[in-house]
């Protein structure tokens, strides 16, 4: 009997099932264990059993569902005889888990998971109690419970403690006393800033006898800039932030502007809902600021693959998939990835719903490109200040130059009377036309040349024109629209680009005696130094003719169906010998296909006013030629606007304006950052369901939306990223407040109230204190997502302030401290381990923000393997000693000493770092150059302290673990110092190496042997277990 056939019996009528059983169709079952007598809670007692053993084959995914049986809903479970409410003996579900027949037992033996007697008893009692179902606990909106009553009310400091103490009292446990002040000040500093407190900060708290001393200390710590750096580290794990693009090549990526945005946001205590909206949809906010655009780099941290031969659309699709999964993991604690290839096996998310969510993130401009576009230029604070001042000056000058004074208006009247009004141009019929492409050109009686068919994508025209004047002051090229050309324009692509113009005067050859070889023609080049046009499209101004640039020139898109003229002026009038011919070469060599002239005319003039007239736009010149009394108000205003650009009275202001604009243009961005930008409406992608997650195997198209298991998006708003971001932090969202509250709790207490902070679905663990979690979630929302206030609530609780010492009773009943029977105790995170060593030694740099740095690490010779400069070039100066947050994060080659302490590669979103304890960690802290330097710097601090060795030891000890050493600890360290000093006195070279490499030369007058001995002590202090533990 196959698996599917065995389960088909669940759909049979109850009577037929009973008949089959009575006929001996099923062997004797194992006895049902005694059922528990307490009331069954479906989410607490039943869902975990069904989810872990049944949902894979009998859950939401109808594509793999066996026997047409669904157990994740009451309707499915009770539709046949699988579960008969109130009748355990009649329920096929129990028969299958109890049978000893390997062909019938559930789960099947091949699954390797058998229900325990306790689980079977729980299922039995559940069915007996009517088999009630309930919505998954995390999908129901949090309810703010009333604070529970406790026996020891005096212990509680705030609401958190009522929930914690209720559970402790229920389990027969008592909380630990409050930790001593040295422990508390270190605990708070490390938890909120990732750095140990300074000696002054410790003394300020320890000696403060006021009733609110603790609260004041917490406020001081929350106000420190290190707070933002510490919490940014946690967020950057979620954002999968790195300084490289990933995959095998893993090229550098400049995105540190986003890291700085996160630091600043935490320090500014930006409300978490605003923080969310800016990162997911800052570009869609009205008039977004640069800061809001930088925030969108959250989802530009995805990997890009620049390797040759890869499919760009495939890896763009991979990036969108990552964004879907990351969004749901970070804000909803949901493993959305399972639904990419099929309907989720454990949670109510269909594959179609997955791709509806995918559609919300599928219409941004970025792609799998090495240029990381779109990007945003970023400026330093100093640059911003200078830019603002210049922009203000420019605005003031432009206002002055647009508002004519009486003096300027008087000057305009004089200018009108004296300004040249016209120039006489000679446009003779060309003697010859030649195209490099061999295109045929017709020389018309008007003096124009008509090229009906382009000879090539680019071309060069040469035109010979007879010239009859004795001097030349300017040459003019007229682009003339023609009905037979595309767009009725002057060019063969509804436009043209003239990239350069050359001109020479060709003189007739000198006469030679009969029989002699003819003399060569004489050529006189004309160098144009200025160019003017009545119109030019942006970026294709006439100045490109006299200062040629690649792929530039003069063009007229936007007004290509109108006649236009380009005037070219030499530096001085050119003398023209009699009988000369003007030879003009028009180069049209750009990458713009067929952008060549089709109808044009060349002319020249000897008029001395040619330059002045060329500077005047055609419409202004026409106004100038009208009688003043006949001009309209608009024409007069146009004349005035032009005069303001040439008025001698305003020359100083115009010069200053030009200088200010030059200065402004010279301010180049300090960096750029990849950002989100939505595609224009006419370029939006259609999203389709991808069969088995294959981007090339597509099914039906879907619209944007979210899974039906949760609250709906507002119908009155467009379903886009902005709507999604607001949906995530909406008051009706049951998950986000719980997930975020739990994550902050986890960061402070070491373990979340929901241990599986990455999974709030049916495969995740239940909260240890569900009422507390809901209270925290509602508190976070009630306080308008104020993160600092929320963290202060956590760290001012009595639960947090407990001593971490454990009693035998607590160890037995609460071995993992899930009930908070004592203060939290856990190993510090990778960055904090390193930062602490630098801080206590006095080496740590307080410098914030800016490009990532490269502290010392071994050289791996990667350039030999990859053919590029990938070897680590150690930063100089204080950059060597900056916080770990600023260390360059290479995905394929993470900084080794932090990787040893479980720092992730950030190739994907890391919700929760694992903690390991390995010998490799000790090798790092004993031998890594950073820790050796820290030991040497700490040694110099101890040696410089006044007093005998005992006082010097106390300085180092307190720097490292905050509290004073005991007499025994001090004695052992003094003994170590004396032994080391005696040894190094025997080998001065060895002493010098220990005291100076790699930190550098000793202070003037220092004793080498003495400092070598103190370095040994410093190394021991930095490796105390207490240094690495947050107690």
C-alpha cells in the first residue's frame, strides 16, 4: 500500500473506518498514555507537535499534501475521520500514531521522528477537549495584559519585573540580588555602546549616592556617540552590509554612506517606524532628502555578479528574491524563502502570494551591473556647508541680475540705440560638395546643399565656396529643415551632431613657365576661437566646436524642425587674397547613428559686428529691430532680460556669479552610494509566478500584494514599496512590534523571549513569557517606536540588574536562564571583543564615519590567485585603531580575528549571530597584532601610573574589568610581573621586541625591560575570561 493510499482512509466515512478496524484491517495499537488533566492550549501544546511531525505532508502546501488530509486547519482535520472532536478513540489520527504496524504508523518510519508518549497523551486530551484550533499566536494582534500580581512587589523596578517575577514564583524560584555597581556600570556600557566605561565614568556612578544614580548613569550612556555605532553593528548584520559586491570575484563596493546613515539614525533616536519607511521606500517619499535616499541602500546591499558569461537578469532576480526574504525576516520574523518554489509547508503562505510580495520589490532601476547605478553623490559636512554658502550667494546674485535698477534700464536704452542690429551675410552657391562616404549632394540655387540620402552612419562633408571680400570676420553654418528629411528637420535622424568645423582659404597656384610642373595650391588655415548659436540642445552647445570633446558637438534636439545658425569666429579678421576659395569641412563623427546633416547652407561675412550680433539670440535680435513703440510688453521684457546678461553696469556681479558657479562645480562628492529608484511607469516589469523558483519558467502574472494570513494593505493607496513599508509598521501588524521588541531584548539579555528570533512562524519556538512579549510590543508602539526609551525600560528593570551568579537550585530549574532567575551572562560579540581591547589600552580612535579602514591582519597573497590587488594594505595612523564597525567587510574574505568570534560574512541577512567557544579565539587574543599592540599600550599606561607595582596593577586591572582586583589577584599579577622582568633582564633584545613590536618606539626615558614585563601582564589582563564575558 503506497503512502498516498494509506492516507486516503482519512477521507472515508467514520462508519467505514470502524468497520475496517473491526474486520482486523489494522493490527493492535499501543496503549494510549494517560492524558494530562490541564486545559490544552493549541498554540502552546498542539501546534508544535503537528508542525514538527505532520505539516510537511498535511499542511498548507496542496502540491505535496498526502491523502487529501490537511491538519493545519480545523476544517481540514475534522472533514473526515482524522480528528473527531471529543472522541479520541474514533480519531484516525490517534490510531495512526499508536499503531505498531510499520506500514500504517504515522509519521512513517523513514521520517525518523516518532511521537513521544507525552505528545500522544497531549493529542488525546486535546481531542477529548473538542480539538479546538487557534490562530497562530504571532499572527494575532498583541494584547496589552494587565500587570500580574506578585508576592514580592518590592523587588520590581518596572512593568517588566511583574511578568518575570510571576513566572519565577510559579516555578518556585527567586530572583538574584542586584549586581554590584562595578558590574552594573560595565554591563550597561557594553550593552548600550559596545565599549567599556572609562575610569571617570565608573567612579562617577560608584560614588553617586542619589536615589536615581542608576537612571542618570543609563541616560549618560545612551547619549554617547558610541551608542549609535554599537546598535548600527546589529542592524548592519540584518542589512547584509559589506564593502564588496560578493560572489567569487567580490569586487569593492562603495556604500559606507549607508553605514553612516544607520549610525546617525540610532544616535538621533529616529523613530523605528520612520527608520523602516526610509530604508524600504525613502525615494518614494514626497521630496526625499539625501538622507532618505541614502537609507534605501538597505536593499542595495544585495550581491551583484560581475563575472563574465553570467546572465544579468538571473542575478537581478536573485537580488529581488533576497530582498523579499530579508524584508520578511527582518520585520516579520518569517521564513518567506520556503514559498519561493512552492507553497509554504508550515505557514499559510502560497507561492502566488510570495510572488505578489516579490512584485512590490521588482520595479526598481537597479540591475546586476558593475556600475551600481543608480547612485547618489554624497558630500562631507564641510562640503555641504561650503555648497550651501555658494548656493545662497548664487541665488542672491541671480536675483540681483534679474531685477533691473533704474540705472540698468537707462543703460538698456543707450544699448538699444548703439547695438548692432544686423549683419550682412554672403551665401554664394558652392563650387563643389564632397562627402567622405561618397553620399551625393545637390547644390541648390539658394546656396544650400541637399543630401537626400545619408551615405554612412557618420560622415565628413567638404564644401568649396567662392569668396569675394578682402577680409573675413565670421563663417556661418545654417541648418535648414527639409520636408523630405526625417521629422522635417535638417538631419537624417531628426537631428544632427556637428562635432567639428575646419576651414581654410585655398589660393590659386602661382603661374609657372610653359612646360614646367604646375605649382601646388596655397592653403591658409582659419582657426576659430569662438562659436555662437541661436539654439543648442543641452550638452551639445557650440563651444564644443572650438573645444572638441568625444561624442559631443553642436545639435538641436527639441527644436530640430526649425532653422538654426551656428556662427564661427576667428581670433582676428582674416585677410583674403584675391581669387581665394573658402573650403569648409564639417565633421560629424559621433556614436549617434545617422546624425548627419541633410540640408544646410554656408556663408561668410566681413562685417565687424558679426560677433556682437552672433551673441544676440534670434528672437531678441528681431525685437531689437522693432520700433520701441511697436513692441509688446513681452518683447520689451525679453530685451530687458537679455540686456541684463551683457550690461556693463552688472559685469562685476556676473563675474562673481560665474566664479561662484565654478567654485560650486569644483566641489566633488566625497563618495557615492547605491540607492533605490523606482522605474518609470512605461518601463515597469510584469511579475509572474516562477515555477519551482526558476526565473525562466514562468506561469501566471500576478499583481502586487501581501499574504492573506496578515492584515490587508490599505485599498486607498497604490500597492508599492511605500505602502509595503507602512504596512510593516502599521498598528494592525501583529508581527513587527513583537519581532523588533524581541530583537532588542535578545541584544540586551542574550536570548530573546522567543529564542528563534529569526522564526516567528509555526516552526519557531514559543515565547517564554508571551504576556511580557505582547506588553513590550504594545509599549514600543505606544511610545511611538522610541528605541532609546525602550532600551532604557529594559536596562532599568530589576530583571536586568540582577547578579549573574547562579544558585544550584536555579541551575537545576533554569539552566539556560530562560526564566531570568539571574542576570544575563554571555560572551561579547566579535567587534566588542576587539574594541574593548583597544579602548582599555588607550589606543581606540574616537573618529566616526567615512570610508572603511584596514587594521592589521596577515597578508594572504590573494593577488597571485586572482590577478588583482586584493592583498590587505594596512591603514595608517589612527585608522588602524578605529572601531570594528569601520573595518572593511569583504564577503569572501572577512576580517579573520572577527570571523573567529563568529562575525558573519554578510553574504545574506544574519538575524541572530551564533556564539562559539574555540581554541582559535584564544590564539587571536594572544597573538593577533591588534591585541599585541593593545597589550603594549596597556603596559605603558601601567608603567606610567604613579606608585608601587600594586597600584600599577590596579590601574590595568580596573581598565580591563572595571572592578578593583582582590588581594590575591593583585599578588599573582605582581608575581608575574617580577618573574617576567627577571627573565627579560637576561635578554635585552628579546625585551625590546616584546615592548616595541609592533606598537613602536618606547617613550623617552622608558625602561625596556620594565615595559616588556608589563606587556606580559597586559597580555594576561586582556585575556582574562572576565574580559570576554558580559556579566
